[in-house]
């Protein structure tokens, strides 16, 4: 089968499960580009033949997409901060809005030899990016999931990011980092979806992404309560926390951190308060 023939075949198959024909074409192109290591292979080399091995692998990937599995899991990587990070079903897929959190830390932490801790690192995108952008910083990352720690460790190794990775603890977000205190910044994109809302999420999220990385307890605020109550004890003078939050959680977050010195918001492209920076 040629590049163009496979692209047309895959697009047709995906259109039976996807209402948006443009999305079907995009997914088919992404699979083909990844297999051929050539952008827009169906246009630039339409008559080139796929190898039997590539055709078989593409068939497997196509079946996974038809079952609703997200593209980054199928490809095995997701983009974040101009790098492709390894992902697997044991970790949350990186979202573009999380770059706001990284941006907030980089813009507000000016010390050359700062100490930073990330809680719940997942694939390691936050801790890894901070370590790569500021090699002089001392960066610590935690995660309770063994699967996530394996993925994060691979990413840190592949990118040569100097991050100390330790095991997290169920229902104790700050306990694992206490022996390493104090820090100039504590960062986290914790689970923030209320438990009852998990079953109403779209299939690709509900069925494939780890519940451990989604479920923030009855009201979605469990991790934030712990950080607000105990985070100041682990921060240096002038230190701050950087947190990603749910789209409707701004009032609750402001109430939880009302006794902290200062709180600032960063807004996503839909003008939703998505990242908060809160100073000790």
C-alpha cells in the first residue's frame, strides 16, 4: 500500500467512529507521519510504498484509535515545551495549559541556585522542563504511581534532566518532601476533578487516563487543602507554590489560601484562571 492509499484508507475507517472528518484526517496523517518519519508523507511521497512491518504497525495503531485510545498513548509521546515526552497509560497526557505553570515558575523564581519540588510529577514534564531550563536549580519530584515513576525516570534520563525522583504517598502530598525541605517553590498539577464527575468525562479520558491523576476527592480539592495547610512550613522565606487548578475552582482556591501573603493568577487562551501562584 502506498502512503496516499494508506492515508485514504485510514481516514475512511476513522470517519466511521469520529463525527469530525477533519479530525479523522489529522489522526491518519499523524500516524503515517510517525511511521514514515516524514511530515505530510501522503503529500510529499504519495506513491512510496509502506513496508510490511510499517503497514502492520499502522494497522495496530489504527485499531487502538478506533477504540478511543488517545493519540499520544498510541504514538508513545506527547509534545510539551518544544520537546516530545514519553507517555503511557500510567501517566496523564500533558496539556498545553500546563505550560502556564512552568512559565509562572520561570518568571517568578530568579535565584540562580533555587530549590524546587514538584508533587505528582506524572511523566515528569514540569520537573524535567524546569531542570532543563534552569540547570543550576536543585529539582525534586514525587509520584505515588510506580508506572509514572518509570516513565518520568526514562524522560529525565533521555533528556539528561537532573531531577531527584522519589516515591510519593497516598493522601499525603507533602510528607515525602518534608525531609528535603526547605524549597523556594513547590509546584503541582494535582488531581482536581471531583470523584462524582469522573464517570461523566469523555471516553478517551475516563477509560484510558489514570484515575489516580484525575480524582481530587469529593470536591476535587483534597490536594490543595493539604498544600494550603502545610505548604508554608516547607518554603523558604519569599517562597511560593505554583498550582494548576480546575476551570471552576478559582473561588475555592482563593478561600483555601486566604491567609497566605499574596496570590496571582495566570489565564489560559480561553481566559480561564488555570494556574495560581501563592506566596508564603
